[in-house]
């Protein structure tokens, strides 16, 4: 026991180095030492913290957790628990009683929390009784890590002749699992339990989580077991074992440590146990869980070792030992004999799971005492704890359960009639005293003989299992005559994560829970277990090929049992169904399951308006309408959606106004609806043409379909606008030194200017201001580069009025920020100035990156003349602040305000309005999480930024590539807003390792050979953008092509020409055409009205065709003419 100090002012958890050394903790070094300050702000005399401890287990009575500490010299308390610990566990402190209460959901789910923990009390520790202290080595954990010797009982793995050697695939693992895998390999190599292998066999590995939260490695030996000859050594009958306990009065229960690891693999068979990991191929030298012969081998081993003790004063079932005696005096001798035999054969017990000198003990599903055997309370608690019904539906559910057993209960009608009378007729429901008496009597009868039978291992076992939205239930039955009698009942509520499982997984979880609860009867059963379920898809569990990680882990668990799953009608599983729908479970169900559905008149068609500007892409960026009626119609003909509806909807699926939803996100069937949803959340201006991360975040707010990430990734990677407009980034030289992380919003901000833009509404410059905490940005247009005083005015109008004064301002070394006026202003206001170093603007990297994102946005949506960018700033600011940030894992808008904005009418409206207190707590929690995310992101940025450059992807003849515009002439006003790449073009030849020849359009009169550095492999082409060019239309025997828009005009060799954007052709096919050949009077008129200073026809002939002006009410399409407009040519 040790005393710890809880310090709400400590920014981390600390442990004294001397105390940590006494515990034998391992240390890890920080890349940069952390300075620790006292409460007065002065650094501690002990110096900076340079190490942190590996996770260790800490107990506060029954509250257990794995925790790491900063290692330093702590003067008064060996352990200090700071803000991270308080934030994670959120304990309540009673100062008068000196008690800690852990009531948070995290503690309940992960820390095995007791109701009240006294911080000053010692933890409950199971100690070895003094009379057995001489056998301390039998309980020594380190001794158990020694490689056992070969024995005659080694685990043999005999394969079926001619069977193919199994070789599986690597399973993907999370970061914690990969770290646990590394530790497992290092630890077991050190102990000699495994060794590197060159075996032709290879089984995959995965991890399961123990109740303590630790990860346990499991090898998937299913393929190996399928070709292994079974060991027929029998497991003992539980009924025979329990019969030996008659007359016993004292009991000691022992549990072996690492039981299967105490047995070696037979020499020469080790290669068959090989398992593959990302760290290499290894084979096991000791017996593993998951091998089909392991239980029989181990039972044979322990039976032979204790042969002369069995049934006299010891019974053994696998690794569970029970020593029994008629008196206390002889019991001590019996225990000593068993412990000595364990010592002699190098076997070790797990002290924390042992119990000594008991008068009553739970063993193999029964409660054993001198009075005899009784049912384990867990077997009948599911029925005994059934709460009295509160409405007619709950009464009907209980009676449905009870009617199944009426043939076994004398005078059943006597006890059930008062209950039935509560729901007769149309009178209001009223639960009477007679009904309560009958209800309690029936529960008592259900849990006693002759209804509830003791399991008979010589008879077939039947398991009925069922799941509801909030609970699971199961009944263990055995045939007696022509009927099935219950042996045990089981039910429990689903945890919050389990409620998110699919209905298939919930039904499978019910079966798994039943098998875990009744393992002692079902494992090694004489006959194949029959599992009855009303979910037909579970019949194919053993043959399913595509399983997620959770299902794969469960499949490994089921390998220990011999069972068959049979589909039965719901009427045949009423007992389990009723247990999974008990009233106390339904009471905990959230109101969101009963949300009011919207009527059709509540829906709005989703459209995004278009402007007259022409984006640089050749395909329209505005999505078509996406409405509830269209989605509903597509769902009605979608096979997947109809299957879900036929199976009955369970959380997370629901039906809202005829629309199938997943977690309240509308399911979009394959077809045009998905294309429109992708355009809406990627292409339209409020979406911003962002990458995979932000697009996924946007689309998952409202829509869902299976494999949505794969579709979004393909859509974003093949977006022609993104390929041409986004700058490809290379890693810079030099190590990264991140700025300090702010502690709250708008404490540290950065500012920069985007200059030299073409005039737009009188503006030529943009001031970009970014908060380094939430990443919220403001884009402020300026009339030229402002002075220091004008910059201060802009800050007052656009930043100060919304967010107040910052503590620090990060800028470049522009004159606005280095002038005496600005410095004096900052000093007066108490703002710390942080200027970038000379010729290194990356100091202000946050704003530089935001600038690049803004320029990328404008490139995607600005018109050809680039004079409408000022009108796009509001939408660009919205799109940026609504896009999730990789560093914070949240959108700037949500991080700053605590909710997500809407940029299109939702298909399904929600009416959830959080209370102000809840909103404030959630916003505070979000901002505390941002601190951790920012620190982690900076470490990630530094690690990635310090890596060496890698070689670019290979380019071959026939590939399609994008061509950099870096050295190509631009006819547009501002290169900064021009496309970064054009194309894609096909590679027709490779002249040398770094020089390639491209097939360019004839209009590009440049040499078609380019260096590799100017080429970028096209990520792919969307199906809708890779269509062949439309054929010409023949008019009066001549070819004509449709004009999409007129982008520019010029005089060339004294002739007026227009730059034409053609329907169906990409930007690379734009061409200058003589005005006399362009038959597009409406588009020509609109162009000259928009740009009156551009070259135009003289006042004659042609001019009269378009100077009449557009009539009011005429419609103009931004991506095509209202009527066919053609260009006349003789050949193209």
C-alpha cells in the first residue's frame, strides 16, 4: 500500500523515481525533456522530466487500471494523480468521509469499479495462508515463466494424410494491438515459449480483450484444426465429479497459472503451430489455447500426475482443482500434498484465483456446501430478478414465457389467472395484489424441480438464444420424454457499445454468452449441442468467409465446442425471447428509438444554386436534386434494403418516414443517389473540394451505405478538379520545431496576407487570421496591402469584436507587423509578438497551410477571368471552418461553438436540443480533448516531417499523367489562382529514365517532351468523366460542335477571336476560334456585358446579332446553353 496525492493543479501523473525503482518499472525516454513548474511558476529543483514509466497496474480497492507516470523526484508523496487521471475517471470526493466514488461510464466499463472506494484503505489482496507459506514458490509468477521440460504428455499434432498445409493471411491490427504483439513476441522469445520459424504453415493472430482491459493474443488455428486428428481422451463427467463431494465439509479451490503453457508441443510438431505476424514467422514450443487437442491433452496430463489423489480428496476439471476434506485437520494435510505434487512437476497456481479453507464454494456451475449441492444463483437470477409488469404488453410477454412450462406445473391456472385478469377486456391496466402473489409464485416454481433440471452430461443439450435491441437471453434445455426441460436461464443488458452491433452480431453474442456461462457443461459434450435461433443467417456461421475482427475472435471461441445451429420460428424461442425483453431492460432504452417521424411535407429538395462563373473543370460541379421521394423510391427496389426490412429493424437501423436509416443517417442505395451525395459533399462550393478525410466527415453527417469510405476515396482520388488544382507537397529539409500548444480558443492566433490577386470588387489582397487552438479562420478582403494602422482596424472589425484579445500573435516579417506603430500597439494591449525567422515563413506554418487551402478552393471555383474571387470568400471561409482538421479530429466550427452548421437541408430532421449545461460540458470536454489531439498531432507532424524523401511513383508508356503548369504560359490574369496541373495526357514514349513524350492536343503548340519532375501520375478517372468526346452534329453537310461557354476574347492578326470551352471536352481542348465561326449570340452577348473592356466586334454586321441584349426572364445555364449552340467548321 502507498499513499497518493490527488492534485487538480498537476498537469500530469507523477511517480517518485526511488519508488518506481522499487517496483521494478521500466522507463522510456522523451524526445524532449519536459520542464516541471511549481505552483509559483518556478521550475522544480529536480530538473526537467526526461522519462515516463511503462503502464503498471494500480488499485484503489476494487478500482483497477493500467496507468503510466512521469518519473521524477517527488518530495512528499511517491505518487501524484493529476488532471489527466481526474479527467479520465471523473471521481466524486466526499471530504467528510474521505471516500472516492467512481461512477463514470469509463470506470464502470473498464475499471471493475466498486460502489465506494476508500482512498486510505488497502486494496483487498488474496494472501497465502501462513500454514502454506513454505509453498510460496508454487505461486511465484516468475517461476511459471520457465520453459517446461518435455514429458510423455506433450501435445501431439497428427495431421490427416494428404491434407494441404494451412497458410492464412495477416489480420490488420490497431496501434495498441501492434504494441501488444511486439511485447508478446519479445516476452515469449525471452522465456523460450516461441522461436523464429521457417515453417510452410502459417496461422494468423488476433487479440481479445480480457475483463481487466488487457489484450490477450490468440492464434487462429481453425484451418490447422480442420486437418488435425482429434484426441479422444475424455473429459470427466461433471455429475461424477460432484458425486465425490458427499460428506465433505472443507474446500480449497486452486487455479493453475498459464495452464496450457505448462505442457510442451511434441518435439518435431512445433512447425505446425507456426503463426505469422508483421514482425516475422514464429512457432510455439508450448501448448496454446485454440489447438483442438489441447483440452484432452491437458486433462490426460493432470489426471496421470494426480492419479492417486483423484476422487479421494481431489477432483480436477481441466485447470480447475478442488481439494475437499471431512475435517479441517485432514484438509490442511490434503492441501499440502496437492501443493507438493504441483511443485514436484513444475506446475504453478494463480494465487489471485485461489480460495482456501471454505465452508461453501462455487464450482462447475454449482454451489457446494456440507448440506449438498444447490443451483448456482447465476443460473436462475434471470428469472428471479424479473421485475413486475407495468403494462399489458409486459404481462403478455411474461405469460408467453410461462405458458411454455404450464404442463410441468400443477395448478398453473390458479397462479396465472390473477395475472391474466389484469389484461382482460378494455379496462385500464391495474396490477393487483393477487397478480403480484401469482407472479412471485410462478417465478419460484420456474426455478425449482421438477421444472428446472440438473444437467445430465449423458443427454443432448439444447441452447435457445435470442437478442433484442437492449438485452440478450438464453435458456439451457435437455429433453425429458417428449418435452424440453430447462436446466438454466441467462439474460443481461447490452452495454452501450454492444447496442451498436448489427442484429446478426447481437444474436451471435447471445449464443456466445450462453456458451461462456455454461462452458463446464457444453465444452466436451457427448452429443453435438443444438442451438436454436430465429435468425436464419446464423446457420451459416461455420462457413462464413467474410468476418470482421470481432466475429473472427468469436469464431475462434466457438471452435472449442461441437455444436450445430438450427433455425426455428420465433414462436419456438419464446423463453429466450422473453428473457431478452424483460421490463427492466426496456426501461433503460433511450428515447431516440421512439423519435417522431417526419411527414413528407417536412422534406426539402436538396439543390445548390449555380453562378455564372465557370470552374476550371469540364464537368458540372453542382449536384442534381437529392430528395426524400427519390431515395425512398430507390430503397423500395434495392434488394439489400428490403432484406433489412424483412428481417425486422433493430438498432442501429430504423425507419423514418419510409426511409431506411443507419444511426439516423439515410441509407443511399447504389445508383445516381450516391453520385449526387458525393457531389453534394465534395464538389459544391460550401463543401470545398476537400480531401478524403474532410469529405468523409461531411458525408457521414447525413448519409451512409456499406463500404462508403472506399467509394469516397475513389471519388476524391479521381476528381479532375482536385487533380488539376491541388498542389502536390514534398517534405521539407530540416527538423521541425513546433510552436507551443495553446490552452484555450483564441489565445494564440496567426495572421498572413495573400497578395497580388487580380482585382475583384475593388480588392486585391486577403488577410487570413487563424486560431491555433480550434483552427477557426477568417478570410478578410483588403484593397491592396494595408498599412500597420489599417491592419489594426481590420483586426478590430473582424477579430476583436468576435473573440477578444489574443495572448500571442504569430506573423511573418512583413512591414505591417514590424513597424513601430504595430509594436507599440501590441505592447499596449499586452500581446506577445512571434515573428518568423528570415526567409523561413514556415514558422507561421498554420496560416501558410490555410493560405494554400484557400487558394486551392478559389482555383476550383473562380471564373476564367478570376475576377469573382471576393464573392467566394464567405463560402470559402464556411467550407474551411466546416471541414474536419487532421490535427484536432474536429471541425473548427464545432471546436469553437460546440455544434455543426448546416449547409443544405437535411433529408431527416432531428429535434434534439441539448440542455445548456450539457452543451457547456460537451464543449468543455471537446476543448480538453483538442489539447490532447494537438499535442499528439504535433508529435506526429514532427515525426513525419523529419523523414527522408521517397522516390516518386513509376511512370510507364501508356500511363495517363498530369502536366505541371509551372513553366507553361498562362493567359489568365493571376497565376496564383490558375490550375497547378493540366491533363491528363497519355505517355507515348520514354526517351530516357527521366524524360517522357506526351500526346498533347494540337492546340498546344509546345514541344511534347518533359522531365519526370513536371509529371504526376493521374490517380484515376471517374466513370462519368472518362466518357468519349461527343460526336459532332451534322448541319447542312458540315460538322458542328456544341459550345459550353466563352471564356475570353482577343485580336489576333487583326481578327477577333474567342476562347471557347467545348461541351464534353476537357480544359486542354479549349481553343481560340474566329468570331465569324462562333454561332453563339447569347453567350457572346453575356460575355461582353460581363467584361465590357474586353476586345469586341466593331459596330457592324455581327454586332447587331448580340447587342440587342437579353430579355428579362431569359434563363442562362452556367454549364451549357439553353438551346443548342454550335461552331461551324469543315474539319476538327
